[in-house]
């Protein structure tokens, strides 16, 4: 049980949707939690407001110029938060000795070094950066185990699985009578759109998620179902599962977030209003419960829930992720890097929506899958190589 009265929290990536939701939850419990440090690369005005409201000890930004600007803003407002900048400063707050929990909410592979650093602290690592497990799952899990760091997922689906598993689960699904883990996906904004019409969708269309309010990159990933494929890879690492032990089901209402099927025929599911504050509050207080600001679920009002199998032909990114998972080696890292390049190109209107899957598939085919490495620099080299090849594929479109 944690000493919640003096629980210090560091948020790596406080200006994104996860960081904002986390700060909202923390603000509801001012006597129980304190914000020690924040990071946000470029959204300086939002960082300023967060510092003025939560008074962290440190805040980290990208550059010296940004640090000077923000420091001046905070000085004028008589806020004594110390402004730091750069990758080294990010690692510094990721290992802050007085912190009890580190929330990893930086989007993309850029957040990997900070996540791995936080995993060495022996504290709580609340993981929203899915790329950390996709790119370096073996390395992250081994570091966390070596340092006795408690790794807790913030993704709503993985949080749901955690809640539906036996409380004494320690990494062997079969020993707990588990047959399957079932992740749900909303299906995104194009669930009922034909392949022909998908070719004409715009970045604005792709970012209009029907149930979740998220950043642009993850919204596009949800529209392609790549996000769900990445979550399957994450789940394999988090819960020591094999690919065949995880199913994906389309559930447009996003009320049932995940389900654990047991060998006796029963299934335990976690349900709730689609709001990331539920998963954040769960991870912050686990195994206790605290209020999150999310309204209670009223099934009579919702009335009907729908479920269907995913269409791999119209959403090939999900299948590509599953193929990369089964291929193992560096395939998931290559998949992730290629997808980041492709999504960025789509958001900049350099390629079409359906080209995202083509870029990722061609990049996977061009790069040989290697034995997974335990070295961060080698992982980053693989990531960079995949980005170069993916950019070449983008340029061909």
C-alpha cells in the first residue's frame, strides 16, 4: 500500500491529452498527491498555465530559447518553478529521487530513453507511451523487474485487463486459468466506410474520433486500427501473453474496454464511460480506488452495446501489427517507426490515408528482422534506419 499522503508525481508529457487528464485527476486530490515535475516540448503557454496551477518543482522544455521564454513568464507571475531544457533534463526529472510515481505520456519513440530511465527508479511507472513496449518491450520489462519497479498501464484497455485479472496475478496466464485476453476497439471514424471512400479522407476526417478526445497522431492510429495492433503488442509484454492468447473485437460504443476469458467459460469485463481519467486514477491509487471526475456508468441509458470482428482487408494496419508481433525480432520497432513517418506524412497531406499501410508494409518488407537487442543505442539505430526507409517509401507515393 502506498503512502498516498506524500505521493509525489512526475509527468513526462504534461501538455498532451494524457498529461492534461492526469493533472485533472491530481487536482481533485490536493491533500494526497503533489506534482513534482512536468515536461512539454513546445506548448509553452499551456505549460505556463500548468505551472501556475500546480507549482511543480521543475519543468522541462525542448530548447534554451524556450526555457528563457518560459522562465521569464513564470518570473513575471511570481512562480518559483525551475525551468530546465533538453534531453538530459528530461532524464533528470525521469529519475527524480523524491518522486513516487512517473507518468510516461510522451508520444512516440522519442519518449523511450526517459521511460527506460524511470524504469530504473524502483518506483511506480505509469505507462501511456505505448512505443516503449512496442519498440523495447523486452528491455523495458527486464529493467523494471531488475529494479523492482511497479509498471502499471494507463491505456484504458490494458487497465481493464489489469482490473479483470486475479489480484495475485504475477505473469502466468495459464496458472490463473486464463484462456484469452480480449481488447476492444471503437473502429474509429471510418468503421463503416468503404475502401474506395477511405482513399479520399482528409487528416481532419481522421482526427474526428467518435468516442475519444486524443492528439492527432493517436487519432490517426485509431482510424487505421494501428493503435489496436500496437496495444496487442503491448499486452503481450505487460501480461506475458502469446499472440494467440489475445483477440480484438470492434465495439463502437467504447463502454466495455477489455475482457478476460477464463478456462471455465466465464469472462470478466471492465466497463466505464470512455474517459482516460478512469485508467489514470486506477494506476495512481492501485490497488485502492480514488475519484477521477468521471461520471458513473448507467447501462439503462446506454441500452445497447454492439460487437463485431475487425475487417482486416479494410484495415490492413491491424494485420501488419499482428504480423510484426509474430515475426518478433526488430519487426515491431520497424513497424512503429514506419508508422510514425507515414502518419506524419498523411497529416502533412503528402500521402493519402490508405498509403499509410502501404508505407509500413513496404518498409517491413525491405528491412530484415534481426534478433532483438538489449542495447538502447542499437534499438535507436534500428528505429532511425526504419525511418529513413519509410521516408523513401513516402517519397515514392
